[in-house]
């Protein structure tokens, strides 16, 4: 069997989480149109079983080999940070370039449109890990722009292969996975074949709630929102969850709750329905909104919310 670790990097909002979900065939990473949706590294496990066995998302038999298990690391978008949370996110993404077997670099626009891609490209040149370029959103960028992007990156000599894809509709996603497999070493199966992530349920639930906040709120609020699961209990087919949505300003609290509590109710209902699908149980979800001013620049708050930087060994 081949097995290994693959990091997915790129600027904010280029579709990294959408690509991971498309690879796995199910949603484990939240996604929205707002930049910096992903804050932690999200691990997704793709397993292709040996010949004669079927992968849950594929029909028929797989090629005659020992199968493959790929552990994908969906990282925060690399950007110029404006607070300690942003610095943590960018540092987390850059650290993921080491200690992996392959790197997927996602872009969705021409290089001259921003300095972000150039910054990442320079970091990629410094590592010898096999790198694959993925030009995402080919359904929106047009063939002429695609050719310019392709030609530019091909001339750099950094990438083993270049693919165009639409992570949203799945175009060429399987081809990308097959390409990644070629650069994986022989190795063990790190996780059970039916496991798609090693994150605990509390983490997945908190991310689902935060995603609904992102979808329901205007642009000025979501970046200052964090979700903390205060209680989680499963009993007799019912999951009881208590969660706090933290924001940075009192005015934001009012926006999250909405007139007569309608906004918060909408967030809660949308989150509950998705959590029920995830857990396979009925869910009783209670949400509270609290203010924690400037938490994105507080080391203590960042640590409490799970955004503490890992110490180097």
C-alpha cells in the first residue's frame, strides 16, 4: 500500500476546503465565500482499497495494486496578518510545507493580481517536496486566463504537474488524487478504512456552528467570531449540545442575535440540521452569545479557543 501526507495551501478563499470535501466525497471542512474561513489545519483521510474491494465513493474495482491512503491537510489561507489570530493561521499553513510527502498549491487568478501567490511560490521553491499546481474555479476564470496562469507557473519549473479543476462541481478532482498517489511512498494504513477525519466530534460541531454564523452574518462580524462547545452529551439517541458564540463587540452581539432573536434562531436551526446528519441522532442545541473584546489579539483567549501555536520540538 502507498500512504502519506499531503498539504493543501493557497491564499484565502481559493477553494482549499471545497477541494478537500470533493476529494473525500463528504463534508468535513467548512466552506464559505468569506476569506479566512479555515482557521485550523483540518485533516481529511482518503482511502482507496486494494484490488477487489470497493471504495465507498467509487464504483467498480480499483487498479491492481495495494491501494492507497492519503491524509490531506487543509490549511488556513496564507495572508498578511493583522492580528495574532491571523499570524497563527499563516504560521500554521507555512509550517505544513514541511514533513509531508506532497503539496497541492491552489490558485484561482493570474499572478499579477496580488502578491499573495508570489509569496507562497517563493516558499515552495525552498522545499524539495513534490508539488502539484491546481488552478481552481476553471468554470469561472475562462480559457484565456487559464492558459496564462498555466504558462506562467509551468515556466517556474517548480511543479511536477499542473491541473485545472472546479472543486465545486468535482471536475478533474479524481485526476488530481491519482496524480498525488504517484508521489506517495510505500507505507502503512494510518487510519481505519472508513475514517474520513481524526478530529473529535466537538471540533466538527463547533466548526459547523461557526460556518452558519459566517453564512448568516454581514461581512464586518464573522472574522471576530469564535465558537466554544460548553457541553456535549449523547444519551438514548439524543445529543444535547451547549455552545457559546463569542464576538468582539456589543454591537456585534446584537447583530448575531437579530431582531426578536430571529438571526440566532436561524443559525441554530441550520447548525442543528447539519449536526443531526453528522451524528445520526436527534440534536438539542442551545446557543448563547457573549462578548470577549479583542480576543483575536489575546494569547489567553486564542489558547482557550484552540488557536495556540504549537511549540517546536
